């Protein structure tokens, strides 16, 4: 019997979908797959159950100012949480 992890990896390979594998928790192996307009986060748990989060967006090209706005917003959020502690 093939594990869900290898079934998923084979399917992604067959479809030529780019992915990378990471480990963030002791009980999961995480796969992040990317296709145009989507990022798919797949967590395969030690007990073989699978959870998926899908992030859908646009592929518009934006300027560097958007990147700086995102970073500034994240820094401001972090500072706000630090002040609460």
C-alpha cells in the first residue's frame, strides 16, 4: 500500500506541477505546490490524513512599491503585537 505522501508526489510529478517539501511540525510533511494563480499547501500527517489550504490570487505584475507596502504593513503589525505584551 502506497502512502498518501507518495501518491500526492507522483500526481504532482505527472502533472509537471512545481512543488517543494518542508517540515514545520513533528507530525507532518508539508508540500507547497504552485500553479498559475494558486498556491496549494498540502500537509500529510503521520496518521496519513491530508489537509489542504489553497490560496487563489492574480498574476498581475506590480511595482516594487507594493513590496515595500507589504513589508511595512507586516513590520507595523509585529510592532503592534509587541506593544500588547
